């Protein structure tokens, strides 16, 4: 089997001891099409809160706040105790008085209905891109994937190119980019379209099509927990058990939950170069 080296995450979210998986934390999610989940029917420009423990979904963000019908395809809930979120859409949109492109990230406060441009694609990407998966680390770095292969310009190591199934950690201030997940781990060309980075070396992800990762086969309406160190994949949410019909989860975030006894190690880089084994394909 072939070992694949994953570059280190230099983020400040590493724990001295790994907590239990937050499997029953509420998910904030959006889907590619209209969907019904936990008794709630919603549209592709809405964000819903879904706690699997109760099985009841509630509306968090109503897409009617957009100037026109949109599709949210990247989402992060800020960890400051507010309801502020950072989003990207599949097309250009106007929200809270701010007009933005599909590769931009917009910070939006649903309480005040105000928005500001958080990340502008033209300042960083070589060409127009669509950010379709997003998680923001506590040190301000972005972890994202794009809808197509893309190139970040003028990074600390020059132009930085990657595939649509890769996950990139990017510091927009220092313009430092690292690949933390390589598409080849899927054993094929797969697009990651939703991601949430946790504080215990794991990520939660969903893909645009059915895929296999770490020996686990899953569908586009599933959520998978993947350990970046061990290469182990676990089915976290089986979409068939929760959605009325098969859907495509294309944006996911989780509200930060304090973990008693956890000690943050800023800049320690626990996600160091690690060997991964490519598992069997379907």
C-alpha cells in the first residue's frame, strides 16, 4: 500500500488529550436542493440546526434574506457565542447590503441583518473560484475546498495549486498555504463539499458524490468523521436515517462546545507529517 504524507496543520486548535467525539452536538447544515429533515422542510439557501439526539430540526437562517434565491455551499458558525456565520454561495449574491461572488466569504449577523466581506477571492485566487467547503480555525486560518481545481497566487512559496478534493489550510494574512488532506485518499476524483475541523485531529466532511474513505463507503447525504492521524473513518450521520429523501449536504458547521480539562496548545502543530494508508476502493 502507498503511504501518503499529509502536511502539518499549524493551527492553534490542538488538544493535549483528545476528547470524545461530539456526535450529538447540533449540526448547522445546508443542502444542495430543497430537503426535509427532522420534520422541517427547507430550501437550499436556508441553514437549519439539527441535533441527532432529538431528531427535531429548526430554522437558523432563512434564505429569504438574500436578494434572490441562492444556494449556500460553505458555512462556518463563529465561536464567539453569537449567531454570526461566514458563508459562501454557488453564485454571486447580495446579503445584508453586501454583494459578493461565489469565491468570496461573507460574515453575516442574522440578528442585525448586517454583512461584511470576510475574504475576497480576487485578492488570493489566480482565477475565479467557488469555495464550497469551509472551516475557520481559532487562529484565523481558513480550511477550505473549492468546487474545481484552483491556484492561490503569491503565497509564501509562490503559486499554490490544488485539486477540488483537497483540503487547504490558508492564512490570508501571511499567505501561507498547506495541504492537510489529499484527494488521493479517496482513491479517485471526489469533491469535498462540506467540512468542519474539530479540536482532536478529526474532521467532519461530506462529499458531492458517493465515496470511499478509510475503508468506509458513504453517500453524499452522510457525514463522516475522519481522523487525520490514524486514517480511520467513521459514519457519523447516516443521511438515509434522517432525510425524507436522499439529499446532498453541501455545507456543515458545528457550534463550538467547551471541553472540560482540555488544554489548547497554540502553534504546537500536532497535525504533523503523518503516514496514511490508502484503503481498498469500492
